């Protein structure tokens, strides 16, 4: 049986919309594309949830850092670890929290700070800048998944009971955890949120038990607290201690992860269905989510830093030591026995594994909102399941490259987190300045300086993070532009509207093999008269009247698709069609021809340098229009076989 014809709606009062054709899918394709794409947000419509439930999804990578943050803090600051951690919490509450509260207010569709910067920077510069930020975001989210799974595997390998089962197969355990995570997301977001609650709540409770046990131990062994206090005061007076803590703070920056994900999953947060326009209820709920996560983590970070620093011997924190990367787990075994310690290890493994869920959710929300709209990704990335499989493949490659080593991935993780926070601070500061709120804007510029200092310090200490992030950025840029090149011959028109009712009526009058189309770059009466004479002299008998069409480009031709506005008038027996707002002249002509279904199309060739014309077409929508219209139509016709007679195409040299 022949494939179904493409569906093209007829003229209406609002315009003409092109619906992309689709072939009957096979079983695998039906599974992968089971849920239709959301054209606005880039992923399927999911049922919304109260913010208290979404908290556990977005807070997974945030809360899970308790598994390794106390050890990182001690290695970086020694006995000053609690003070440096307090500085980290202060920067979180006074810096990261206000920044992302403002981002949630201005980017409530879940597009985050990257969307804010995109609106401030237009054209190809804006596109490249956004792609670079997506490279850093990809670094952050992918490394979150691989690092957390690797750390979970390390906990399993080091546990005295689990070691008998998994042995030293850290790589295999890491890959298994990543595969299980992908399976969760193949089933759907609702399952992910349910698992997040089941994992996150017990984990925080167990950490509370360990910290209370540590405080109880210190009450009965006050000498350890006194020894710590003496060691701290031996470093200097309060100003010196605070300055030292501030200088050490950048090394603890991993403790601020999770905020960008908090706003990226905003569409999953329940709002007021009666609200139209700005969803104030959802914005308020997101603020509650961010504040609650920051307060919970602030208390947990300071408490864990105090008990681990005061109780655990310094040598146990060193590489190879029993507390290295698992300080609270060390205390759980030491203070509460191996039985409780194993329960704590299992909970830690679970949350470290599922920390990748918040990262996966962030990428599933982020990528479809930008790359397909830029024409820099295939259409299938709008569907969740194929994208989950792609991200799982990337996770496997990254894990193998780094041999599932947590320390080797730490620099890239911190770099991605800090770049996103710095860019968010810049976006908020610029937005407030444009709103004439100069005093708040100055505060966020100050935060920008603080985060920039943190980022630069981190880069100097761990330059491998920038190297890894650069690889991601180059990969995103290269793959994006290759995709744009491959998709350049799509019709690339979202919608076509008419300038007035007369234009709509005249367009309907022309449809269905009643006219021959003649695209013209110069739309003067003299040029039209000359072209009509030229066509009649060359072809003697021209079927039907001529429909001269002139296409004008949109202001920003870096956009991949557009809405075109069409005005139609009569000129004797012929028609004049003026099109405004196309992102590429050839694609606009091809789209109008498919809507018009003419008898023939007379295309002009410039005969200029082919490479120069190709670049003009790809970057600015101009170039060798005649050849490109031919390529676009033939490509479209090949993908949409039908029984109707196609228009005749005439390529005319200058």
C-alpha cells in the first residue's frame, strides 16, 4: 500500500500550518516514540506534583554530596573544615539561593538561566554562546551521573559485607547502576520521583542518626572537641580564621550543586490550573523547594563537618584511608556498629546512584528546549526514550574513559556547577539592570564576582575540569552544526498567516494547479514585466497565469524555523505574493509552493561560486536559491510519496 499523503491544512483565518508527515512505525520505533513530544517545552507532558515531592528529585545530587563532602572539606581545610563549610553554606543561602529564586521568577517554563541569557544575546553569537553553556551544563549533568554511580560502586566495594558479593569490580557495578537509572527513566518521570522520595528521605534520616550519635559521642568525650578548638585557635584570631575559610571555600564548591536542576524541573511542579500567564503559584512553590533544600543541606553540611572533623583521626581522611570519600559511613560503622553501618552504606549507595536522576531529568528538560529549535539536533530528541538511551551511551563512554574514578571526575563536576552558577548570576544582574532595579542588580554583580573568583580558583587547582568541559563544548558545537547542515533542506516553516482576508481569498483562488510560480529577488514592476516576457519567449506556451513571489528574511536568520506572513494582490492576469519573516529564502519559497500546488516553478540560477553560496545559505538564508528550492522540494517529495502530479521545475540561467 502507498504511504499516506502528507497532511497540509487548508487556508484558515489564522493561517496555514505544515504538519510533518510520518510513516507507520515499527515495534521498536513505537516503543521509543510511544509518547508524543511536547512542542513547547521539549518533553512529554507529565503529571505535575506538589513541590515537596519534586524536592526529592531535584535534591538528589545536592543531598548525595554528604557521602563525600565532609572528606573533601577536611582534605582541603583540615581543622578549619567546619568554618570553611559554614562559609559554603553562607554563600549558598546569600548567593546561590537568591540567584535561582530570580531565575525561577523569569524562566518559569523550566529553561533556566541559559534561556535568560539567550534572550539577552541574539543572532549567531547568542546561539554559539548558548551552545557553549549547554556544553558546560552537559559536563555538569553527565559527570553527576557518572561520578555518583562510581562513588556508589566504591561504597559497595569497600563495605565488609558487600565486598564478598561484588569483589573489586567497581567498573561493572558502576555500569550496572547507570543501566538501572536509564531503565527508571524509560518508564517515566513519575516513577523517578517516587523512587527519589523512597531513597532520599531515609538517607537524610540515617545521616541525622549518625550526626546525633557523633554529638552524643562528643558529649562523653569532651577532650576531642577541646583538642579541635585548640587546633583551630592555634591558626590565628577570628579575622585570620575567617579569611582563611573564605580562601579555602572554592575547594568545597561541589556542595552547591543542584540549583540549576531545581529550576529545570519547574514544569513538574504543581501550580494553580486557573492561573493564566505568569504561574505565580508554581514560582512560589519552586522558591519553597529551593529554600527547603538549601536549609536542609546547610544544617547537614555543618553538622557532618563538625562531627567528622572532631572524631575521625586525620590520617583516616588521606587517600587510601578508611574515611576517604566516606567520612559519615566511617562514623556509622565506628559509632553504631557494622550492622547499622551496612544499612547506612546501602542507603548511601542508593542515593548516590539516584543522584544521577536529577541530572538525567535536567538534561531531558534542557536539551529538547534548545537543540531542535536551533535545528541542531534530530527531531527524535524531542522524545524522552531515545534521548535516555543516548545519554546512557555517553555515560558508559565517560565511565570507561575515567575508569570509574571519582577523584578524576571531580574537577569537571565542579567546573560545570560553577560555570552555570556564574552565568546565572550574570543573567539575573543583567535582567535587573534592564528593569531599572540598579541596587539589586549591583548585589548580583557582586555575587558574580564571588562566583567568578570561585571558578577561577577551581580552574587553577583542577585544570582538568576545563579540559573535560571543553571536550563537551566542542562535541556539542560540532554535532550541532553537523545536524544543522543535515537539516538545512527541511521546509523550516512553523506557520503561515495572511496579512488580510483578501490575501487569504486570493491564495485560495490560486491553489491546485492554477498558476505557475516565479520567485524574484527584485520585485519591481519592470523586473516582473521583463521576467514574464523572458518566460514566454523561452517556453512559448506558459500554463496558467504567473504568481510572482518575493520572500523577505526575518531579522534573526540564525533561528531554524519561523512564522511567515503572506500578502497577495492582483496585477492584471497575474498574482503578486509577498512573504515576510522567512529564516531562509529557498525554504520559504518551497513551503509556499507546497501550500499553493502550482503547475510549474521557474527558478533563477545566479551561477556564482558554489561554496560561497552554500555558506550564505547556511548562515544567512540566502545563496543559490534556485538550486536550494529544487533540493528542498525533491527531498520533501522523496519523503512524502503521493499520487498527485508534482509541479514542473524549470532552472533558468542568468
